[in-house]
């Protein structure tokens, strides 16, 4: 018996299933990059870096630290500090995320992009901020790299250096904006690859600038990248679990 071609409604329904989170998850399972950026791997990396920062790596942190912008390129320090450094700060990255979320929410008549943006901001302050306060690592300005040796009350902002907030939000906030573009638009794979590359370059800029200015220990910056990636991964997975694709009624109705 010859197999019959699926009816139009069946094709419409099948097309709606192709992009489901379960199908995408199975495709990502064979992607080495996806495995390296999975929540367990990022969490394990963060734990290892934190343990190293607590003792074994402190000699490297102290030996590699320097106020390089001040000593090597003093004429460029204002540009580095006031132009390059704020790119990963809240004053720049949060408006970018809100612009993306508001535009997509308005276009699709849904609160979900705004919910993702709010969760990203909450994750930054509740996750990165909590780690900073609990670990209480002094900044390099104190010449003390010991975890639990600082504190917000004792040293102010100089007492909560680990993990780096700029490195974390470069990945988390800009990464959330790119995820929303991929989730709610028909952007091509080339466009998405360019946007992801942009997030990587912003994160690299945040790390290089903070280190060059002497504002963070190296392990602070690595820890910031890891915790930012971990929080982004958890947010994305939570959003995918809560999304159930539905076939467009107008497409199916035309073929009934």
C-alpha cells in the first residue's frame, strides 16, 4: 500500500512541532559547545575557580595584578575607564535588554520577553550580588586577595570583588537579549551567530578592561564569566520549560 501524504492540517501541526524545546534539546545534545556551557559544567567550573581563589591561586592573582592602564597608557585611561568599561555596566546593558524585551512583547502581544528580562535582572542582583556579599573578597586596591577578608559593611564596594559583576552581566544581560531575539524573531542562523559573537566580544572587553585598569583579580573575572553563563543557562532552560508551542489557528483553519 502506498503511503499517503499528510494532509495540510497535519503538515501545519508537524511544522509547529519542529521547533519545540524537546527537539532542540536533542539537537543540542550532540553539540560540544552546548555540553561545555551546560549548567552542571558551568557550576562545576565556578566551584573550582572559587576554591582556587580561596587559596591556591592567590599568589597568581597577586603576581599578575597591576594598574596597567595607569602605568603603561596613562593618556588612554580616561577613554578606557569612561567609554569601554561602561559597556558591560547596568547603564548600558540594561537599556539594551529592555529595548529588545519591550519591542518583542509589543510585537507579539505577550509579557514573556519582559518576564525574561526581569528574571535576568533579578538573577544578576540575587545571584551575583549574593555571591559577592557572602564571599566578601577584597578588591586589589586593598592588597588583600583573601576570600571572606572584606565585606560590604567593612570596605564598601571594595570589599565585594568576587565574582566580577561586569563580567557576569556582560554574559547574562546581553546573552538574554540575544536569546530573546532568537526565540521571538525569524533571525537567520548567520545573524544569530553574529549576535553571539558580539556577546563574546563584549564579555572579552569587560574582562580585559577590568584587568587592565587593575580593578579585579584574574579569578574574579573568570568567576564572573562562569556565574553569568550559569545564570543565563538556568534562565533559558526555565523559559523553555514554560513554553508550549501552539499551531496557528488561521493556518490550520484554512485547510479544514
